[in-house]
C-alpha cells in the first residue's frame, strides 16, 4: 500500500481523511494543492509528509517559468517556505525540504531546466529510500519480538504514514511475514482516530490480527498481562532521546513502565533532530477545537466549551526502552548512541 504516488507532474494521494469509509485518491497538480493536502491531513505521518513536501517542491519548481536562476531561486525559496508552514512538529518535513532545496542550491550553476529535473529526481530518490528504510527498521525491530506476543501501538505508523510498509507497523509486518503468531492491539487514538480509522484498516488489509481498543483501556490490558510490548512511531526525536509522537503516547509509556512492559520507538534517522538537546524544544501543533467537540460532524460537547487540542506529546527518554532505526537498535545512554548515527 502506497499513500502517495507521483506520475507525470501529478501527485496522487490516498485521502486519509475519508478512510476507512471511503477509499479515494486526490490529485495534486500544484504545489499549493500539495501544501493544502499536508495541512488538511489528506496525507499524514512524519515520513509521508516529508516526501510529499519534496514532491510539492518539485511540482512547484516545474511551474516556475523563467530561465533566470536568480528569479527561479527566489520563487523556489517561497515555495519551500509555504511547505514549511504546513505542520510544525514532524521534523521529517523540514529535513525533506532542506534536502531538496540543498540539492538545488548545490547545482545552482546549471540551467534552470536541469535544476528542475534534479529536484524531481531527489524527491523520487527520497520516496524509494523511505520504503527501504522502513524494511530495515522492520528487520531490526523483528529481532526484539517473540512468537505469540501481543503488541500495543498508538496512532498510525504504518504504510499510510510513510511511502509504504511503515515504521512501527513495518516491524509488525516483518514479524508476521516471518511466521510469528503475533497480535496487535490498536489504540483508537482520539481525537483524530488514526488508530481506529487507519491502523485497524491497514492491518486488516494484510490479515494481521488486530484488536481495537479505546485509548483509556490500555492500562487495563497491560495490568491484565495482555500486552507484551509497545511499539510507536515518532515525529521528532531530540538528542537525549525525548520523543514527540501522537498525543497519548506519553501516557502509554508511563503505563508500560509501571507494568514492566518494554516501550519501543520505531523511526528513521530523518526523524532525529540533531539540533535540539531535549524534548522541551519540540514545537507542539495545536489543532482545531472541532476535532475534540465533534465526531464525524456531530457535536458531542456543549457549545462554547473551552477546548485544548495538542496533536502531539513528548515522551521523556527515561520511559523509552530502545529506539529502532534503519541502522540498528539504539539503547540508553541515548545522547551518546544517537550521536554515533550522525
Ligand atoms: O497527526 P499525524 O497523523 O500526522 O501523526 C502521526 C504520528 O504521530 C505518527 O506516529 C508519526 O508521524 C510516525 S509515522 C511513521
């Protein structure tokens, strides 16, 4: 399953706002449409939005009609800035924009038409690299999974959140493909319901046994001995290992520690923000109140109630057993071991 596919100047995105009720594909033909798809959550998940932004820049670059390098780079910078303002937390977005823009800059002496092609080729490379990276994460993570385990996951860190295969769900896929009789418990993930709508659907497509639970049931099942480990994805990891992921992840990590259950973060190295020392520096996206007060357009809370809706929280590194990357499994002391990945 691939949530994004580029062909002949058009980026096709599975509309994740409509799943699982409706499977539809949105065509983005301009960079503004790509930016709107990221901020509107048509595409979501840290690695997926990074590569989507890279394609958005490639599409935007194709639409700059000039042979002047000066004009081209001025407009390209504006496009990159628009992409940067789509969502604040997942560092993969900024990593991808910097990589594509950097590639263009290092080829700035070439003709504009050539630079446009170089940008597109870089986006295509990032797309295929992401799938390879996920498979490597899956292989490393599988070493930690025992036969017959039940794994709890939160949000959707699957094929839908990447360019295919997934990070946390990539590990689950490898374990399943290797014949391990594993089961998954998926938190519904209020308020946006990525667990109920996307993870449950994605695992069912692959016939991987999944049980959907409400977020507030996780502690109950851990205490009852029903969960063997937790695996989640990440949106930004600080040098000390503090990890921003979907709101609710922090609570699960504390529950896992209380119940002596290993808590794993699965993420590509592009999710590590080497410029920040701790999770205190991670910007947390605040989303619309309607996501909390309404479900499928139906109001479930009083009119005018005060609402807070942070989309992510930060799990302190002390609750994380290990971080599973494409280069292997990283254990504490995280700062020392993360720096070795650079
Ligand atoms: O708001 P979302 O749906 O983009 O949040 C996604 C997550 O929090 C994922 O767990 C994270 O991006 C990792 S995806 C491989």
